[in-house]
């Protein structure tokens, strides 16, 4: 598996897109810090960017890479290697290279502006963790889609639709349902609903940092307990890890029976 | 008047300051009890109390005099009643540590109680473990300066206020620190008074509570971490300047609550990280200018019955919601402020954005209706509906715009 991971990884590392992705974060990080010279504000802006961008890039990259390396995969499948190992290796290869671009691309500017000497290090690590988790989640989801659809165009369409669903449509449905059922107690529902979407989960991590004063304005005891203590952070992180695990399981399960 | 009589009057006047003597109270002195010293002193005398622990229960002072506590002078009320009652004009109490007034559900026992007096000065005392700290009723032209009132209150119904004034005029309350009480500073029917440079924090209810008090000024105070912030109610001609309202978090918590306030001025204040920066309810003709609203949940929430209020030259930076309205009616103006979420441009370089800014977002209207939707804050979809509402307002007041939003933050 390590060998396949290494192949995928080095293949991607050599590709132009990884560097463009890395360059984008480098420029974004440096420009942000150059413009306001304030680490905490930079982190807040980046959190907003990352919540939308990493899932999108993860989705597109995952599905594109999987379709492009289809012939290589078929070649590998002819060898005496376990099937699950091949797919897992490829998955980790893509996710790791994307995460690395993210971590290096944001890490360098913040290092240059002295993140270790400021009190913002915890928030910055939080930013990187949520970005990395989102990458892993959405690459896994997109590979699943690619595994289920051998038609490239269809698979690509579904992948984009999935991103759109999690980024926009899901929130729209939640908002509509909350307005429709506004006469009922909704605080449990609101929390559970946002736990079922990884983008919403990462967004809540941002809210905990930025808008805690507004969140504490709501009367529900559950909200108070969730947002007022550190348990909110803990549960969100825990749930984010679950979100990585589930699509990977699905991927492994599917790869066992996938017949090219 | 004959020369002789004139001379006699002259000598009498020269002699009067001379009768002001100083009495020292200490454990080994001839007078070791403060009650005895107060009894024996003449009007205008000074009583100097050396370091030591004195039990003082319900001591009424009915003559003008000065009581000075040297460092370490502790007056203990033994948990019975009032500690000191100042019932005459021109009394000065300075430098004492006062503790253990009684507690009661029917009487407002206080460490220092002032009733119907003029020119009383309460200076640099420390009050702790008492029911009320400093309680003034019907006093005028008095000073409360540099005191520290500490409490350990946890419930509203079992605790008293730090500095409590009722029916007073021309009082100066400066440089005091109050914490752990019910209300830090409470004023009811108090006119023409100045409250400045006080630090009121961690009180169970309000940091400052103002009722039916007119023509007052409060400046340079800091209100932090209070249960419900600062409440100013049913008052006219109040000036609030250069105060700081910080970290008042909770479901019914404000930086500043203005209820039925007319003709006030709110200038140069800073509101940082409050659930609600200012909650305006039924107020008219109040000017808000040069205030800073930093990272509040709601910077300003305007409720019904607010007319002719003017917001100008304020900084709104990083608030979850800048302005929130609960209706489509608007009679207030919001011109010439700096909004950190303003995204317009300034082509003619006059320092004001060319596109008007709409401070009321559709999402704030939705959150007013269905509070649980707050979890969707900062979602991409919410940004989209806010944008569409901005283009054609349907739910928010369509005349509520800042025509000349500043491009630069006000210093």
C-alpha cells in the first residue's frame, strides 16, 4: 500500500495542479497578512475561504485524478495486489498531496509572520485541521462517486452536485425546514442537522471562535451547554473524524466488488 | 455697630476654626470605642481611627464631622444592622475597611447609609461582606470617591447593590470599583449627577442601573462581565461618554439597554464582544456618534417606538449583525458610519462610498423570527439570500440605508 501511495503521491506532486494549488494558498496567505498584518484577522478570513474552497478542490481533484489514472489502476489490478490496498493507496495519495499543499501554502506565510510567537497558534492549528479533514472527506466522497459511475461526464456532474449540495443546498433545506416548523422547539434539530454536514461542522468551529457572543444570545439550554463550554469544540472535532471514516469505509467496501 | 462689638465678632470668628479638635481612637487610647468618640466630639471635629478591629453596630452620626481611618482600621458590623448611618450634613468618612453589615429581606442594611444630608464625602473606603455597600437617600452635593465594594453575590434576590442612590441630587461618583454585588451602581430619581471613571464588573445583574434620573452624565466608566450589562431606563437628558462595555454575555444581556430614553447623547463609547451592543427600546432623539462596536453579536438592536435617533460617525467592526430591526418601519438615520462589512467603492475619492450600505441583513430578520437558525450564520447560502435582499429589499426596512458610508475607520 505504501508503494502505491508513494506512486500516486509522487505522480501528483509532479503535476502542475498541485503547484498551482500550493501557489494559490501561498499568495492568499502572504497577501492577507501583508494587507492587514494581523494574524488573528488573517485566520478568520482564511477560515471563511477554506470552508468553501477545500471541499470544492478536493471533489474536483479526486474525481479527475481517479478517472485519469483509470488505466494505471487497471494495470495494477492485474498484479497480485489486494484490491482494497490499491484504492486506499490512491485515495491517501490524493488526500495527502492536497493537504500538504494546504499546510505548506498557509504554513509558510504564517511562519514568516511569526505564528509561533503569537497566541493564535491554537486557532491556526484548528484551521489546518479542519481544512485537512474537509480535504480527506471530500476526496473520499468524490472517489466513491467515480467508483459508482464509469461515465466520466456523469461522475463529474454528480461530484459537482455533491459539493453544491453540501455547500449550499443543504443549508437552504435546513433553513426552510426551520422556518416552516418554527412553532416547534428546534434547538436539538438545528445542532443535529449541522452535525450531519461536514461543511457546517467546520463552519461551527469558526462560529465558536468568531460569533460566540451572538450564539450565546439564544435561550436554549442545549445551545448554552454546547457553545458555552469546550464540549462544542470537542464534539465537532469528533464528528469531523467520523465524517472521514464513513466515506473511506464505503470506498473500501465498494472497491472489493468493483469490476472494471 | 460699635467698634467693640465688631472686634468681639472678629475674635469669635478667629476662634471658631480653633474649636475643631482631633480625637484619636485606638485600643490603648483613652477613647477606644468609635461610638464614644462620636458621642463626645463636637460638630466639626476630626476623629482619627488607628489600625485595629472595631465593632460598630448601627452607629448614627448626627453632627458634621470627619472620620478618618488609618490603614488597617476595620469597622465590623457584626452582621446585625447598618454599620454607619450618616444623618447630618458635612460628614466625611475616609480610609476605612467596613465589613459585615446585617442582611435582611425587609430592610436595606448597608455598610454606609446616608440619609437626608448635604455635602457628605465617602472617600477611599473598602466594603466587603455587606448587604448593600453605600446607600444614599435624599442626599445632595455629595461625593463618593475611590471606594471599593466587593461582594460574593450569586443570586439577585439575596444580594444588595454596591452603590445605591435614591432621590439624590448633584452627587459625584468617581473612581470606585464594584464587583460581585447585585447592581454595581444603582440610581433612582437622581438628578444632575456625574458618574465617572468607575469600574463595575462581575455583578449579578447590571453594572449600572439608572431609573427615572435626569440630566446626569456618566463618562470613562468600564462595565465588564456583568449579568445583564448596563440599563438606562425612563430618563431624560443623559450623557454617556467614553465608557467601555465589555463581554456582557447571555440571553438577556446587553452592553447598554436604553429603555424610554429621550434627548440623550451616546458618544465615544466602546462596545466589545457583547451579546447585544446597544438595545434601544422606545427611545427618541438620542444621538449616537463616534462609538466603536467591535465583535458584538448584535451591535445595535432597535425595537419598537424609536424615533428620530441619529447614528453617525460610528465604527461597526466584525459584528455578527450590525443593526437588527423587528419591523419594517424606520424613523432613525444611519448616515456616515464605518461598516467593516461594506463592500462598495469610492470612485470620486471623497472618503464616502458611492453605493449606499444596508446595515439590516435579511438573515437578522430570519433570526429574529426563528432564533435557532443562528447556527447557519456565515453559511454560503445565508450570504446568498442576504445579497438578494440587498438588491431588492422585501422584508427589511427599505429606507434604512447609510447613504454615505465611510471608507476609512474613524480614529
